[in-house]
């Protein structure tokens, strides 16, 4: 049997739908963009992927994944195929947690699933801090400050339950620009040198899975459906549609995987960043109103 290829980071994208609107959302969920993906359509490819790859850091994501009506089917399905991933997470904006079934939270804890709670405002962060002990009612909860929160996070705590990481709480209330240059009536994108955009891209090694097909990154993965649902300028729509994601049943899957780290034509749609610093960051004021075009 051929040895499995190791991918550092894979985000398993299960819905376009989100209840918040954060400016510059990298997967465009701040627009009127919606629709859930179906585990049954994905299962065969997911099983095939589990034979081909190991993943170091795997996150179930959206949109807002906790709004997917079959969230547990997804999490349990992917987890069963990748049982040894230590960094196995669900990434949420935190707001649906107050309504979550507490037995569900316990089930995920028992399965070794970490909930990454990305709070996009101080108000949400405060609510989550108040809620966290109630969510993990079954154990001894301890909050541990991260020594070195990443640039985008103002603070970061590990939630230890019975001595094991159960969740992470991040105050992430600032973003970098996404690839939408303007959104007056239709979405217009950058037209940059793809090498330069890729060289400064902070998510170039964060690959996305949709419907069991693997994409270079979130913007390209979500871009195809974005162009179906919303007015996207022709050149960008063509580039999104031209991208060929990797199907695990393709005969060239190994060579495609080994070129995942390279730039792609679609990188021309993105801004070019030098060093990302405080000046580059945009303060968020998330609300529930989707941007109109
Ligand atoms: C696309 S969201 C999806 C999951 C969930 N709705 C949430 O907000 O966490 C996943 C994460 O991507 C990051 N993100 C999205 N857009 C970003 C941007 N423009 N700059 C930096 N990070 C971004 C945020 O940290 C966010 O938590
Ligand atoms: S909560 Fe914000 S960052 Fe997360 S998907 Fe929704 S709009 Fe994007
Ligand atoms: S298209 Fe290229 S530059 Fe844009 S987000 Fe993806 S990897 Fe980064």
C-alpha cells in the first residue's frame, strides 16, 4: 500500500449559511449566501480520502457549522474516518452555543472534538465566558491563558475540562481584507500578480474540503457557489469555475496533492499583503444584516 500523504491543515466546509455578517469574511458568508452540504453526498469521497491522507489539523467549518441541522452527523462521520487527529475541531462564532443540547457537547468532548470559539466582538466573548462552565457541566473546568495569542486574536484561552483541552475561546474582532475589492451592485475582485498575492497569503496552506472535493483554500472553494448565487464580475466567475478541485478518485490525485502548496491562477483575485500588522487589520462590528448588492 502506498504511504499516506500528510496534509497540515484541512477545513471541512459544511454550510454557506451564517447568522452573522463580519466584514471581509474570507468565505463570503457576510453576503446573502446560503445552503447546507449533505454528508451522504460526501461520504464515499470522505472514505476514499481517509485511505489516502493523514491530516494534522482538521476543522469542521462554514459559514456557521452549528447552524447545520445535521451537524452531529457531519462531525461524527468525519471523526470516525479520522479518529487519530489530535487537533480535531469545530470552528464556531459561538452564538449558537447557548441553545445547544448539553448532551451533544458532552458527546463531542468524549469523541475528542475541540470546539474553537471565535468571538467576533467583546460582547460575544463576554457571553461565552459566562456560558462556558454551564456548557461543560459534567467536568472540572479551568481556563488557561494562551502565552502568545496570534496577531488576529486579542486574547485566547484554552478551556481545560478534567485536565484535557475541550475548547478554545478567542477574541477575534479584527480581520484582514478579503478578495472582494468592491461590492456596489456586483462583487468585484482584485487583479493582482498571482505569485505576489500567494507569497503574502496567510491562508495559502489552509486547504478546504467541499462535497468531498479538495480545494486550495476557502475563498476559491466558496467562490464557485458564490458566483452561482450572487452577481460576481465575469472574470472572477470564470476563474472560480475554472478551478478543478481534487477528487480522491482521480488517477492524478497524488501529483495534484503534491502541487497543493503552489500558487494558482485564482490567486490573482486576492489582495497582496506584505507583513500583516496592526495597520492592515479591520475592526469588526458583526451584526445580523447581510450586505446587499
Ligand atoms: C470563516 S469563519 C467560519 C466559522 C465561524 N463562522 C467563525 O466565524 O468562526 C472561520 C474563521 O475564519 C477567520 N476569518 C474569516 N475571515 C477572515 C479574515 N478576513 N481575516 C482573518 N480571519 C478571517 C476567522 O477567525 C473565523 O473565525
Ligand atoms: S461568523 Fe463571520 S467569519 Fe464566521 S462565517 Fe459568519 S460572517 Fe464569516
Ligand atoms: S486564491 Fe491564493 S492568494 Fe487567494 S486566498 Fe487562496 S491561496 Fe491565498
